[in-house]
C-alpha cells in the first residue's frame, strides 16, 4: 500500500521516525517520505544517511497549523510521532507539554482532514492508560482527539487510529542506553527507582512493523496494542551489569510502579487477536464498523470483564538472553 504513496512522519528525526524511514525504504518504493520536525541539525544529520530521491525534509512544529497544512499537501498517510515525552520535564513544564501533545494533535487532525489524507496513525504510550503524570494525561487527551476525529471529519474519507505500546529498547531517553552509558563510565552502582518496578519492552523494529501492519488493519477508531513482554527493572539492570551493585533511589515525579496498556475499565471495549489487542472506541460513529474482523480478515474475541493488561500481570516475560538479543537488534 505504500508503493507510490506520499508518507509524512511528524517528529520524523526521532528514533521511531528514522527506523520507520529505514524499513519503508527497504520494503517499499514510496513516491515521497516527508520528515516533519523542528530541529534543523537533526534533519541535516538524518539527510546524510537517508538521501534517497524520495526523501523530503520539512522544518516545522506541530504547534503550527498552517505549516502542517502545507507539509501535508498531497500526502496519503501520516504517522504522528512528535511529542514531548520526558516524564519529569513535563511535570515541571506542563503548558509546553500540553501545547505539543494536545494542541499539536488537534493541528495534525485538522491538517489531515483539510488535505484529504487517507489514513492517520498516532503513536501513543502505556503511560496514557490510567495516567498519573502530565505526559500520560496529554497522550490520553491526544488519543481521544484522534479517535473522535473519525466523527468530526464530516464527509471526508480520512480515518484515524492509535497505536499504543511500552518502552522501546534503545530509543533516545530509554533506560537501556542510560545504563550502558554508566557502564562505559565505570559507575560504581546502578540506580533503580524501585525493586518491584516492571515495564513493557519492544524493539524499534517491532514497533515500526506493528504500525505498518496496522495501516492495513485499521478501519478507523481503534487503539491497537501489541502483545509484548515485561521485565523487572532489577532484572534488566542485572542483565546489563551483573557485577555492579544496585542502589534504590526512589520513584521519580510522575512515575508508576507498573505500566498498564489495557485498563480494567476498558475491558468491555477490548478485543483480543492472536498477537495484539484492540480497544474499540467508547463513542458511537456515524458509520458502523465491525471491529471484530479487521481489513486483513483477522478475527478477534471479547476479553473477560475486568481484564487488565499490565506489566506486572503479563504472561510474557523477558529473560537475560532475550533482552540482550533485543538490544542487539
């Protein structure tokens, strides 16, 4: 579906955007891949690696609606990856987080509708489920905006869906590169916020391929959630630095002990597929959709009422060998 297509990635110079671009170029022959972001240095550096004739680099901020509208002219598919993501920084700079993550989401929606974009997927986070920090709250608001956009689009054919997943191994800001940096600096101890803390883990490639597949599955209004493994942070630290003692430093502002991707309150809306879950929209759309069967013909089943998909109650767990393999990948 991406051969000959025009694809725009907001926040395209981030870890996800670069991996997404790499895989698009490997698997398809797009007409244009438009990298939309606000950092000229990162765009310059990315252009040194990704300089295919289909590549376009567009300086702009998701806070700027008119710039987004120009960038999306003739675009078929949009991946919205731009966000302010650092949990403690968002706590100290709330309005900046809101301007990018909420108002920016509204701008992406309006620009997509105006330019008759076919399909839009917004990247979300496990922190948007039952949020306790500002970052998670803004991403929940963003998710709701993208789901509701399937109603406000009017007669346009544009459809919107959300992809939610957990921590990305090796991405910028991830704890894995941080621990590796401490090892290179011969640190005497590894800081752990809480000995019981767990997190979901996914590789960049897995995240990108999940998003690509969901462009084929989506009917508009779904929140897609992959089945991915969990790991205790103490086990992760032991796998990376088996001979260095761990120091408990306490949970940071806005941090959870465990993450949730399907809250109990959404169990009535949740469908289980072979390798993922779908949370159906809580609102009624003017166009009726059978979410139990997606556009690939995959069939889902309802989960039990009270079901919760959380990092501490997961059936899939990472061991040391699998973690190290994910890091290598």
